[in-house]
C-alpha cells in the first residue's frame, strides 16, 4: 500500500513509518519539526539523543534498503498538503500531525489557541484534500482516550446505545475532555464523523491510551534510528517521569492522591495497531472508533511498579505526593472496552514484561542528559497565564522549508 504518515518525525510517527516500511508498504513522511522546536522552547530535550530526520531516513535506507521520502511543511496550509496528497496518491493516510500535549495547551491563551487552530484546522484540510483528490483513501486518525474523560460508567468504543422515553439509538459516546488539547481531539472526531457521513469517506479514529517504551524491532537495528523519550512536565508522561526520577535518585512525584486511572499501551503495540487498521480499512461512509490500549493503571500503581523495578536494579526509590496542578478526579471509576483491535489480531506486550529492559535500562544509560528542573509541574490548570514559561507567538518556524510536489531528498 501507499501510506502517507503525517507527523512522521514524532514519537509515534517515526516508529510507525519504520514498521510499515519494513512490512513492505510504500511509506512517505510529512513533518514541520514543531515538536523539535518545542524542546528548545521548554528547555527539555528528549532524554535519548535523536538524529535529524534526514539522517534517520538515510540510516533506515542503509539497514533496510528501503527509502522513505520526506515532505517538509505544515498541514494547516491547504496548498501544501493538497500538493503532497496529489503527488503520492495514498491509499491510507495516518494522521499524527497535531500538538499532542494537554499541559502545553493549558500554559496560556496563545498556546490554547495554537493547539486548537493547529489541530482542528489541519485535520479539516486533510479531510478536504482526501475528498477532492483521493476519496477512496482510508484516514487513520490518532485520537485519545482522554476524549472520554472520567465517566462513572463503562467506556465503550466510540458509541453507546441510549434508551430514552421508550426509544433507543446508537449515539456517539458522551465526551468529557480535560484540557484544551483534548477538546481539539473531540472537535476532530466530530469533523471526521461528519465528513464520512456527507462525503462517504472512510475513517478509523484510534482513541489511544498513554504510550510507553522507546524501542521497536526496527529502531533496535541502529543507534541512528533512536526514538524520543520525553520526561518533562509538559510532554513527558508520568511513567517516563518516574523512571527518570528513579534513575536520578529523586522521589517519584505523584500528583494528588494518585488514583487517576488511564489506559496504557507499549509503542510496539501502537505501530501494530496502525498496521491492523491500515490492512483492515473501514468501509466507504464508515466512521469507526477503536480504543487503542492494552492495560489500565492508576498513577499510584505506576509509581509502585517503578519503585519495585528500581529496587531490582539497585536504585533507592521513594514516592512523594505533590499538589495536583490539574483539574481532574483523583479517585474514580474507570473501565474501558478495548476489544476491536484484539479481534483484528493484536498480540499485546504488557508493562510488566517491558519495564526493566525497555524503560529503566534506557533511562539509566542516558540519565546524564536529564534536566531535573524540567520535571516539576510548571503548568497550573487553574491559571490562565503560567508565568514561568515564556509565551509562544504561535508563528511558523522560519527555518521550516515548504515542499512542493517533490519530497526533500534524504541524502
């Protein structure tokens, strides 16, 4: 298949590109390098050193004898994304190209506006480009389990049967997003569902849980293929933060009571889920939702697991509770369905099988690159302006080169 990956330089996009290329698909990447720019803006680079995209792609060509063309530009430009799609004529389009951090969207007005305009308008451009140029193309969109919030009922996969006044209907599951970022994802879901309804497009909305891990079979082939490891308070996950704190001998900082529960998934399963969605496309006019996670843990459970794993590595680990900067339930019911991808053949990796080899060992190896000051929470949900982080203009990075119909050479 011809598969176009938007956001292919990112944490999920890069290993997905390698996995699909290795499986024999014709893969191309679109990116604007905003994610790398935010590292410098926030003062916290990836714990693992990551090579420039062109170097990554060249390394992949050397180890696999497969090429991955690169298109550099911003999907909020319809002229750009329409030229790329016209050039490649993809049969599947994997959409990772969004600002993906809830804390980033809550820093201040500028970043909240940027998050929603970047995410929602970029997705609208993609929908129109597919409709106009490749109407049979299957859109695979990365959503988030965070769209659902923390309901006191079971979380279904996208839709729920509602009985009211003697009548029933299958309706979109009621969403309770917890940040301006999660709200942008809800808007995306509604826009995609509407486009499928009126234009007959085909789309799969993957509501993904928290992703952990860095290595896949392909990334393990060469150091130059290394993936990101984010641990800071804005883009890092609680699990990554705990692993870095454990390696540095610092207490694990749990927000609030620690009962906040989420779905989790290994990066190796993320790339497999994308492949399963691509090779089992939805029908014309069908908007389907799949909950993409394999396990559920509370924040306190994660901290306990890291403490136990750290002890086996000879690390002295303690747990410290901090005042919660977020507005969320700290103890709540959480039971989400996740059967659709399992039915398609997903064979999950579990956290207990990967924590020591895939997380703590990598963190210990690179702990000299860690910036401990970037771990403490700087973003308060209750504040409209978090002063400790300088405002972002939201303007385009002037170093980004816009591509026309031809991709940038990887050499």
